[in-house]
């Protein structure tokens, strides 16, 4: 599977919106979300670091906006709208092309890790605050579990994009 791009370097080009690109977004987002939830709901708690509650954060955000915020809506927002759609779109159409132009030659995994940090700043710094929590959740232990989770998400999702769009011989 490849996403067709408009120039020779797929990292700097914006992908054309095709069925392959939509599939790439969904697959990379699903892999990233699985990695994030595996870390935040299983591995980190098993290590005694505490577990992430992204659905609770999504529910708080929806409620702060006056929108329905049931558990079902929180799951839909976290699992699908954000994890499977929005974050991979941000990688493919914003972060990857910008990083490839600003820092040419930067390995995709480093660029992805930086994108993960940006996602963490957005989610834990901004969205948590809108949801009524302290920005960065007061820099408690869970803040750092969330940082690792967002970096893991971004590397897993970008790795999926890299693998599926690599040149084949």
C-alpha cells in the first residue's frame, strides 16, 4: 500500500487524498492507538507507574464543550476520532512534511518522537486544562506516563506509515 504524493520525496509531499491514503490513515492510527492503550492501560500499571485514562479526559473535554460525554462518546472520541483519524492526519499532512523540510535527513523515528511530544503538549497541556484539570495534570507521575504513551503512539503510527509507504523492489 502506498499513498500517492505530489513530488519525488514522500516525506516532504502532501499525500493525495485517495482510498489508499484513507486506508493508511486508519491502519497507522489503529496501530498507534493499540500501542498507546497497551502502554497506558497494561504495561505502565504493571510497572507500578499508574494507568492512563484517555476516555475520562475525552469525556471531560466533551462535557466542558457542552457536548454529550457518556462513556460511549468518550471511547468514540479517544479511539476513533483522535487515535485513528486526527493524529495520523496530523502526522501525514502537517508534521511529517514540515519536519522533512525544516530538518531534512532527520530519521523518521526521531521526527515521530518529536511529534509524540507535540501530541502530549496538546493533549495533556491544553485539552486536560479545557477539561477542568490542571495543565499537564500538575506534572504528577501520570504526566510522564502520558508523555511516554504519546511518543509510543507517534512512533508506532509513523512506523506503520514508513513501512507501508516504503519503496518496493
